[in-house]
C-alpha cells in the first residue's frame, strides 16, 4: 500500500499517551467513506516523552509500544476548529456506547451470549497537517470477518449472519436495550465489528 509517514505529537484521552510522540503511517487513500468521515488503514507507534517517566495510577511507567495496526478516521468538509468539535462529539458518543456496553455485559447479557467490546478511541493531532490536523485513532484492528450488524437507518443484519453464521443477537439486544433504558432519548446503532472466537 502507498503509505504516508507523519511523526507528530499526540493529544489523547489515554493519559499514558498524552505527552508522547505518536508516529503515524497511513494509507494515502481511504478504504471506507461515510457521510461525514473517511477511514484509513494505518500503523501507529507510541514513544513516551523523555521526561514522561512518572508512574501511572496502576504503578506502571509508560512504555514504547507498536507498531500497531489501526484505523484513523477523518472528518470531511470541515475546517480545523469544526473538525475538532466533530471528533470530540464522536469520541463522546463512543465513550457513552462503551459505558453502556459494560453495563449490558455485566448486568443484562445472557451468559451464553457473546460479550460486547468497543475498541479504544483517541483523538490525535497531526502537527504537519495544519489544514486538517485532527483524526480519531481506533485501536486495535479487530481480527476476523468484519460485518455491520445494524445502522441508523433501520438495517439489521439477518441473524445468524449469512456470510459467517455468527449469532449476533446480543448486538441487536444491546441496541434495543439502549433505546428502552433511556426512555427513547438515545439508541446505540451503527454497530460493526467481528466475532473473536478466542475471547
């Protein structure tokens, strides 16, 4: 693949990453396009800042990690300030969905059903791209056959999946539950991913 290399400072929700440098290599062309965002395959490596050796809450010291396969998503058709707001909005929605999935997994999910897991998302700032510096970093790449289980316009994948035979009824139950428990104020949809049989 044609990859572009950027070595940039990072702003992220993960405190172990703040203050370090993230080296980002991403494809020159997106592999997917939505109505407001495009997605790029990427490789990401984190290096803590030289003075960032303070212990974290868990007693660990930030370590270099990577390279990791990742997905970077970019807001399209917006200037830097609007892009930052849209990225923060997307991360806020993602955090809410992640929190709700934890509650669903712990309290409501039948023990025979799969566990729902949202990958970690972070905000990064690419200093060498002043016209469009902000992207969201989703890690890691999920192994397995990627499927979209539902979307925000009423599509619901047949269950079990016709292409993989995967039972994803827990995903549909989760989306329904988020609508029900919020009194119709919110609903987590556009759920997509892959079934990890090992975990």
